[in-house]
C-alpha cells in the first residue's frame, strides 16, 4: 500500500472510531481526523523508511494523538487516552492486514 492510500485509510478508520465514541458533529470529527492523521501518519511513514521500530513509533503516535484529541475535541484526559488507543490499535491492525 502506498503512503497516500495508507493516509486516506487511516483518516477514514479513525474518523469512524471518533464518530462511534462521540456521536455528534461528524463533519468536525472528519476534519479532526484529517488534521491529526495528516500530522502523525506521514511522520510515522517517514520514520519507518529509516527502519525505526514500528511499536515504538506507534506508541509515540498514540501519545501525540492523546494531546491532539484532548485539545481539539476538548475531552477529558482519560477519554482522550481511550480514544487514541482504540483508534490507533484498530488502524494499526487494519494497516497490517493490508501491508
């Protein structure tokens, strides 16, 4: 899968997760997914091209996305942790299937 396809798939998967958990403002959630993943996904793919460890990189993305979710979506910290974990776990597993 190429980098653009991976980005689009990640944006869509994580948007669906956000929509399931939040259940309102779907267009805004799509925008947040686009913004968040436009930062983290290409950065991670570039780092992977230098043969850095996938698990470590995914953990860093998880942490960065906690911060972004908490502040963009104005959620509580615990909810941001849960949302980041679920969204990243599912997008990682689906990405591994397509890899």
